[in-house]
């Protein structure tokens, strides 16, 4: 008979977290429970991990988030300001061409999913940011892989609920596929 699956499966192995922090997940969760972390806000948990236990930068965030998820204080994709999801696509096109296909409303209209986007900042060949469907935020990042290959990443944040995550993920995967078809990449 197989052992029951734990209620929370951390996104990283015990060995990896122990190698970088000195403790495995069970030890961190037990320590944080004893410190009363269930009643602390995220920032306070991170501060506790930093000041009391010397956990290095990125790892203190990882331990705090996994603790919050394990204790039902945070859901997957949940951030302090709502839910977030991302999608990306690498295309066989030069970075400037990929950026141009995304930088103006007329170009975006050809491949964007249905919705309302109002750009608030644009940096040529780097990013486009703005408001998405009222309350959410949308950011596109552009990265050259080679002279003839570039990647676009889409980050949708400040989503109201976990239900919005999968809907946005699918919409953006389809949109990026349409962009690839449009650019022939």
C-alpha cells in the first residue's frame, strides 16, 4: 500500500532547500510553527528568517512562501496583491521585429486575446507594461536569444482570484501561438 501523499508538496526538494539553508522543509515548518508564523504577515516571516536564522535573500522568500502554502495561508500563484500567471514563447525572429509586433495597439490587435489593455510604459526592445481589463497589470518582457531568435514573456498580475489564473494562462498561450503564426516564427 502506497504512503499517503502529503497535503502540500513543496516546489523544491528537501535536499535542495537543506543544501542552501541548512534545514529541510519539515524542520523549517516546525521552527516557523513554534515561532508563531501562522499569525504573521509574509514580510514578518521573511524578516524572522533573515534576522533570526540568517537565511539568504532569495531563499528566505522561498521558505516563507512554501510555509504559507503548507499552512493554507497562501495559494499557488498568489502574491500579496492578488494572483499572478505568466507565459512565454521563443520565436525564430529578431528581437526588434518581435518588439514591434507588440509595441503598438494596431500591431497587438492582430494577436492579442480579447480584453482591454492600456499601456503605461514602454522601453524599446525591452518591455511594455500597462493595465489589463481594469484591475490587472500586464507586462511583456523581450529577450534576444541570438540575432535571429527572441523570447517574449507575458506576466499578468493583480488578478482577483485563483479562477482567473488558468483562464489567463490559456488565453495568453493561444495569443502567443497566434503571434508566432503571424511572424512566421
